[in-house]
């Protein structure tokens, strides 16, 4: 069976055939961008949202591999908005969805100077990566930056809503991040903030000890000094 | 080097020796009651928080074998709170941590999903999700965690009128639905998420699926009673 991967709306197989042929040309072309209008035509014709997303993800991946970061990000973001996990065609493109979420949220976007997104926008993408990680070869240990984003997102909401449960989620996410990169002062600082709100005084003291060894610029140590230590919680 | 895996507080080697023996003895020399006593003793002797938590987990399992479920639950909670995520010995017991977190998450389901206790269980659910790769936890094992976490996100979204939390809840509901497409309970949860996000088109779609699969008519009436979002762009 050829074009077995295709789960779109075109029963004739025409879209799948055209995409396959175009993908081959794009991979061989030195200037893949010149072929994007053809891909756009296929996207416009396709009625299934997940297949549209798949085509856009493909373009994003190709541009990403050619170091065309700004344009790649545009395609990944368009793909992200198209994916619809409720549709029957979704399982066939779940891997592309997972990769799209990971790419849209990652810190690599700083390279292209268009990063106007913050943790609020990135948190759902990172949760999606975590939820779908068992479908791929990616484990939470490979999601360092994403766990950090989730931790910061939960922490800000915890502050706004005075929620100890969200502080706990922050502590769990940043502790996992810390265990994967034990010398990162950023994850240590998030861990400090969560531990502070939870009244975990001993943990705060230990984090400061670790920061003294790895926070070479002293940024987070200054913050810790300003915050001080929490009062021990009665419970 | 024997007992090399042990990173606890006992430099004499006595604790790992006893633990290794207990682990090798599959209820042959020790009766279940004796196992309980032996693990209680290990918990008492061990000074390292992470190894103490590991022994508390083993004690909980031994209590479970005797159907002492309430005590088992108490020891699981004690273990969960005893694990020291910052401690140098933690990586050596991370599997037990993930296992404890997952068992607690399952406990919420087994107790009939009491919403008033959800916040207590949510950290365990999240910990299981974040550490699943350290334990023999498969994706279908995590369905309860997706559901519980999703419920927590939805409750938070409704309480604080926060759309991002609504989106987090929807992600959990969709993940659950994709694993159990004909489960009416998961469909009801999905409906609630779309309702919160005012996505009428998808509410209708989920309602149609519920009509198809909710043979007992247990969840469909609940969804219908919730109403539909207003007409408009979704």
C-alpha cells in the first residue's frame, strides 16, 4: 500500500502524491524556500487539519535543518495552530505534533530574535510534550528547558492565586530539571522560590550552599540574600 | 564490590545486607508479618532520607500484602514526603519515588476520585508524569494521572477564569481520549473542557460521540445538562 501515511480528505491520493513528489524536490533543492509556494498550494487544498499541520511541520523541519530559523518557526507555529487531536487522523501525525510543540516552545527561538512569547504561551506546548513523550523516544530527561518553563509558569500562578499545590508542582518540575543539570543556577533559583513559599527552610539553606558553588555571577545569590529564609511551617 | 548500589547512611554494610536479603527472599523464610517487622526496623535504622523513603515504600508493599490498606496508604504518603529530591542519594532511589507517586495517584482513582481530596493527590500525579522514565510505568498506567491533573487544571481554570489552565486541562483530556477513544467518562471530561473554552463546534462533536458510546446513559445526561457555549466563532 503506497501513501499509507496519508489520512487526509483527498480519497484520490492526488494530494499525497503531489506532496511526496514535492518533498523529494525540496530535499534535493539548495533553495527549498523557492518551492514553498507549491507546498502552500497543497496546504490550501487539503481539508483535514492534521494533514495540513503535517505538511506545515514538514516545511518547518526542512527549514530548521537548513538553519532558516525565523521561517522555520513561522511554519511550526502555523502547524501548532492547525493540529486537532480530536480528529480521527491525529494518531498518524502524533509524532509531528509532539515535535512541533517541542520546537515552538524551545529556547532556540532566541536565535532568530522573534521571541515575544513567554511562559504562559509556552506552558501548554511543554505540557503537551510531556503528555505525549511516551509516544516518542523523548523522555522528560530530555525536556530540561520545558520543565523549567512549566515550573516558572506554575510558580507565577501560585503567586497570583496563593496556591501551595502549584508551588508543589513547581518544586517537582524544577527538582527534575535540577537532577538532570545539577549545576544550573536557574533551576536552583526556581527550586529556591518554590521551597521558600512551601516553608522548606532546610532546602533553601542547601540551595544557597549549592548556589555559592555554581552561581559564578552571583545573580541568584543576591536574590536569595534579598529573599532571606522562610519561616519554618508548622505542619 | 558488593552492595555498591547502596548510598545510605550505614557504612558498616549491615543495612544493605539486610535489605538485599529481604529482597531476595520471596516470602520463603519470612512470613508477611515478619517482613513488615523487618522493614520497620530498616526504616528505624536508616538515617538517609532517600533510603528511609525506599524502605517506607517496601514497608507499604509488605503491608499491602497483608491487606492492611490504610496503613499501606499512610506509609506511601510518608515515603512520598520523605524523599529528598535535593539529596545526593536521590538518583539511586528515583525508581521507587516514581513508583510511590504513581501508586498514590492510583489511590485517588480507587477511592472514587474524591474531588475534595484532589489537590492533595495532584503533586503525586505530576511527579509520576515527570519521572515515569525511571520506573516501569507505561503510557496506559498514566491515564489516571492525566485525568486527575486535567481535573485539577479545569477546576483551577474555572475558579480563576484562567484560559491557559483551561488549555492545560484540554491537553490532558485529549491525551486521555486518544488513549481510550470510546470511554464515556473521558468524553464527558473533554466536553467540559471545550465548554469552558467556549468551543461550540467541538462540544457538539463530543456530544455526538457520547450519544454513540454511552450505552448506560450515565454521562450523556450530565453533558446535556451543562448546556452549550453560545453560537459564534470558536
